[in-house]
C-alpha cells in the first residue's frame, strides 16, 4: 500500500471522527437495531393475561385452571363473577383470553357426562390470538385425555395404557425456538448493507458538494486509489459493527475467521452499491433516498422479516436479484448451525458473482464520472 493511499485513508478516518453525527450513527445504530429488532420484534408470546369466570368453584375446576397455570403461555390475572366483567377486561385490553367454566362442570366430569367450556379470545392482535388459541386447545385436549383415562381405569376397561406410537422430537441449532437467535444474525446483514451503502454514498457526494472532489482529482492520486481510499475506512467500521453485534448478541458459533471473511465478501457488494449511488446522486439527501429505495426491497425480500417460502413465487424469483438474500442465508447458517463453506457453497458463489460484478460496474461508472 503506497503513501498516497495511506494518506487518503487517514484523511477519511479523521473526517469521520470529527463528525459526531456519523460516529453516533456508526456506534449507536447497530446497538439500537440489535435490541429493537433482535429482542423486541419477536413472535414468542408468553404470559398472556387470562381472566377466569368460574361458576363451579370446585376442586375439579381448580385442577383445570392449574393445567393452564402450569403452561407459561398464560398468566391467571383475573377472577371475575360475571361475563360482563370478563367482556370489560378483554375490551380494555387488560386480558387477552377468558375461560368460562359452567356451574355443572365437576358433576359432568365426575360421571360419564360432558362438560362444555367456553374460551373467549381477543382477536384484535392475530399473532397473539393465534398463539393463545393453539395453546388453549392443546392444554384442553391434554387435560381431557387425562380425564378419559381416569374414567377407563375406574371401569376396569384399561389393561395397557401404553400408546402404540411414541414420538421423540429433537430441535437442532435453536432448541428453545427463540426468535432472537434467528433475528440477530439477520441484523448483521442489515447493518453491513445499510450503514455501509449510506455512508459510502454520502462520503463521495459530500466531497462533491464541498467542491473538494476536484482537488483530489488533480492530485497524483489515481482513480482506483481514490475509490479504495474512500471505501476502506467504511469497510473497517462496518466489520467493527458486525463484531459489535456478535459480542452483544452472544453469537459466536462457527469459525470467526470464516464469519469475517464472508462478511467482507458481502461488504464488497454493499460498498459497490454505495459507489453507484454516489454516481447518480448530486446531494447527500438524494443519496440517502436512493439508498433507501434499494434498502427496503432488499430487507423485505431477503427473508429477514418474513420467510421466503411463504412469499408468492414471483417475489421469490425477484429476491434472487438482491445480494442480501444470499448473505442472510450464509450468516444464519454460520451463526446458528456452525456450517462450513462447503455447506453453503451455492450462496457463497452467488454472492461472489454479485460482489465482483457490482464492484467492477461501480468502479467503471465512478471513474467515468470523475473524468
């Protein structure tokens, strides 16, 4: 690396450090994204407030409620004496689900009768309502099976209660099915793309706005040195952001060398997009808007928020046009599964093609604009 390039890189770092807004963006935004998207944007619903209207008030009804209390899906928060009170609590949002136990509940289950429970669910939030509905059904079915077995025992009709089929389930890589473990790797891709593309585009446009880009052109600095000198500082800062998220998210499964290597590969495509935007835009505001135009479809079609398999076929095909799609698959395989490069070679090859093509295009267009 020659002295001209080192001086340009040093100058760029000094300019970044002297800009408190840029430093705040680089350091704080990844942390904010990590906690807002990684840990708050989750579909893991627990402790849904439960209101109970128990008209039986018997040991049998308390045993039923204990089954719901034992599951961490529900929190028995209210015990009311009328349906109107239950309706009021659900309407105000204080409770998300209600159980109505009939007055003849214990009598019905003690004999051969059938007790009818009513489950009332607040459907205004479909994600919470779906979880509450499925959990309530499963708990009710399980408790009903226990009662049926006791009845068969009492009549001497059961010889062997061993089920004919017993399933043992194993969940690999994320045994507790925690959404955050799936979201945090995706945040690394978002940070590498958004911050790198935005800062790179703004850095070049800022030079043009201030009129200093012409001063750089007339110096002995070659065009490729100007490009490299501009992008290296932001590449280093982006890798720092990636390590920052890894440390805060406690995700270090797999080879850290391979993680940083493939992050760098994705960085090349992000930097190239930033350079292309700098060719198009004349102001920093225009650069920001242009980057956001590419950022939104990249995020929504990369599998970050929604699984690609659930999208229409047309959108699945369109998603192949965005490098972030391949990186999301790579980074999640690295951090969740500890995969090797051969396990994800198709995504790595595709990302390499995108990175090479975009950088060549960006360098060519950037050089023409400088001339």
